């Protein structure tokens, strides 16, 4: 028998409810054969807020685990030896803080930091472009990335200090060429920032520690070719731009989670096949094989996966790695002329896009340009699905189906205990009360001083972690030093995409506007901390293209801010977009504030990943329409909004 290659790291992206509950899930997954951890943090943790902050309401423990301080991190990794673990932490704006907590816990365990292995994502540019969990402006954010890289190179040399993430670029609609170019431009911005932080002879080692986190979609051949193009372009950049002569230090090292954007609420059992095909794109070609793979669960378009669902995805990886003979062979695609031609085509297009970004001054200077390109690309993608040009089985073709037994009974998803947030807030108060206030104040003063002085914040952050400082306190100190930032929405710059026959919709807008005495005005709001703005952006773009006046100020607004905007702008319809699972408390507060402001006659619609039971509750609050991922026909949504505006106008008259 041929000698088998070692398989990639098997991961599942997991974290929810509490540190203790997530720890139990991690230990169970490791016992089932998972070989690395991939930690999902909740939105308050990702954006530097404590669980009792006003913006954290409804968000605690929903999309990941809440980590407020050293005690939480200690509980998260209880009985998991960090010196022997490979841990990926999906954290960006607050990456320095979460790494500080991780190092502090490892030292408590008696681990040697020099032996720690893992990754912090720490890619802030894609947060501005696609995910939305940024906090600080670009320049200090790049500085924090460089602080982490410099610290890791000297103290945690096996750790990847940044994991350039093109995953969310594809989730935001990026073409393969855009995914290649935007991710590589980001990696170049990071390396340019850290280049002056170390002796020239050490810099190739820093290049070698840059890793990538990539998406693999359903177009199997293109995705596989994209990975080969990534590897070849990165080798080229490392050699020509940065002078790295050793081949090993130029290797493209990447992990992958396959595409969640294409998972469907309709006929969700079909998602199992999609996930398998997408995984094959990143394991079949040996020269572009992922170093780590994490797969979504079949039911993520419905809500939070259960432990069984994650186990099912893990078993998929294990069957491919251990039951097939894939790992007994070299690269199966070398010498294939179709593959070589597609790789060359992707590289040429990516180089052209990179040249445009470089001419603008690099990734940071080109954030507005890249955001506009993503919004336009996503609009074009959705238009192809609406028209049927892109076939999605169960959505726009072959829609007839038997009811799925997989979603019977409990609905096929896990729900978070609604009492969790109050428990977290109470536990946080207990933590604060048990600390040494003088030690905390001293640690925060040193942290702020390091941030303002331009010295590396990692030592002060680790000291703050050990003193009992909370995530919100660390975030507040950084905000005070660096300020906050609102990224461009890309809506104004987005080009019109073919979107079916919207002529009738434009006529309806004109008719409604005439009856109302002014242009139909539609407010699109994203309350809470959810940064997934792709859907909201597409609704705003389509409403604009239909002729409505659109008010869209981006992400991370309080219900009070949204209602105040509705009042000041005299809008006819309010649309809420919430994908983090916090729709019930946030929508309830919005509706209460609308009534208090005398806006009960203004209809409110909502979109998100919303189970039917929650949709019924939302309607009972007074929400006029509830949209979920199955509602992919944007023109139908536009028709609803125009009709609601007209009806509200008639009622007011």
C-alpha cells in the first residue's frame, strides 16, 4: 500500500451560550476525533463590549461564546491542555485581547508560550468590507495587528498572528478574482506594516507565519483552481515583493470553511451534498490542500446547529480522509490543460485587480473601492438567482419536495436559553466585585499609556488580563486611545445589476409617491451588533434602483437610534435586518419605541434567520412582514414595501 499523507486538521466552528457549555462541546468533539479547536465568540466579545452593555442586549451567547474576562477563558479551556492543542480563534478587532487571555490561561496551566500553536484571525480589512466586527479606524487597527505579530514572533513563535480571511469576502458576493485580489492585498498591507518591526533577516520568518482562511463554494472546478492560483500568486508575492528565498517560507498555508452563503432554508437536506462537494475542492488537489478544514452543518440556514449536526460534518471529513485512498496519491490535477488554463485566467484577473488596488495606495486606501465592488458583485449574483440563470436546487428549480423529517420535532436546531443573558450579567457583576480595584485601575492605566505612546500593547494586555480587567474595559481603553470608525456601506457606489423587470415596480413607486405627496422613503436599519450587512445592502440597493429614497447608515445601531432616524427622516417604512438570532428582543424594543414616538402607523418589516415560531411572535409585536433566507426574490419584497407605504399613506389620510 502507498504511504499515506497526514490528513488536515479536523475542526468544527463552535461556541455558544457560556464558557462552560462551550467547553463541554469542545471536549465532546475532541473525543469524537476532532483534532483542532475553532472558537466562535459572541458579538459583544468580538466588538469589545461586556455582556451588560446596551449594545449587547439580545446578543449574549447567540453566535458564539461570551468571554468577558480571565475567568471565562479559564472555564472555556478547562481540562484542555493548551500546550498540546492547535486552537483557531475567530476574532479580529479584539484579537490582541483574546490572545492575551489565552496566553494568561496557558501560563496558569504551566504551558510554555513558545510551544503554543494556533491562530487568531486578526484580519481587520475584511471586517470593513464584509463582516462588520471592526471597532477602530484602519491605521490603529493595522498597528494592533502588527503588535500581535511582533509579540508572537518573539514570544509565541508557533502561533499565526494573523489569518487573512477571504471567507467572508465570498459570503459578501465576491467573485473568485476579487477574493484572490482583496485577500492578497490585505496580506500585503499587513506585511508592509510589520516589516519595520524586526531585523531584515527575521522578516522571511514573519512572512512564513501569515496564514489564510478561505471559502470554497459550489463551483467545484473554479474553487479548486482558485486555491492553486492562491498558492502560486502567494509564492510570487513572497519571492518578488518581499525577497523570501526559501521555498518553505513562501508556502501558502490556509484553512477553510466551506460556503455557508449557498446553504438553503428550503430542502435543507440538500446542504449535506453541497458541503461535501465544496470540501472536495480544497482537499483533492495536493498542491493546494487545506491545512485545516471546518465544515458548516446542514441546518445553519435554519439556526444554531446541535452537537449531532456538528458530528455529522466531522464524520464527513473523517470518511474522506480515512476511508478513501485520496491521501495515497500525489496531485491529481497536475498536467491537466483545462485546470492550467483556468488557473492562469484567475491569476491574470487577480493581478489586474491587485494593480488597481496598489495604484490607490494599497488595501487600506482602497477600502471604499473594494466595498463598492463587493456590493455590486453580490447584486449581480442575486439577480442571476432571481432570473434562474444560476440554478439553486430547491430554491428556483425543483422546488417540489417531501417534508423533511430532519426538521421535525425540535425544528432541527438548537436554541439558546433566554435566561442566559441575565445570568451572564449577574456573573460579570460578581467578577467585578471580587477584583482588586487598585490593581485593575493600574493595569488599565498602563494599557492606555501603551496605546497612546505607540508601544506594543500585548504585554500590557496580558498584565490586564491577569489583573481581572474585562473585555469591555479593554475595549473602552482602546476606544479612548484610538477612537471608533464607521466603514463605508458601498451602497451608494454599487452599480445597478440586471434585476428582472423592475419597470412595474418603478411605476408603483411613482404612483405611491404621487399619492403620498413625496417620494416613498424607506429606512433600512441594523440594530444590535450583527455585522452581516450583505442582505441589508442588497435590499437598500434594490430599493434605490426601484426609485425609493433610501436611508441606510450601516451597522451597529441601537433601537433608539433607528427609531429616532425614522422620526427625523419621516420615513414611510422601516426595514430591520438581524442575522445574529437577537431578533426577538431587538424587534420588541424597536416596536415599543415606535409606539412611544407616535410612529405606530409606520409599518416595520424584518429579515433574518428566523424560525417560524419566532416569526409568529414578531407578528404579534406588530411587525408587518417577516422575511427569511427562502425569500430570495427581492422584487417581491420591494412590491410588499411599496404596498405597505401606500396603505400606510391611505390610512394616515
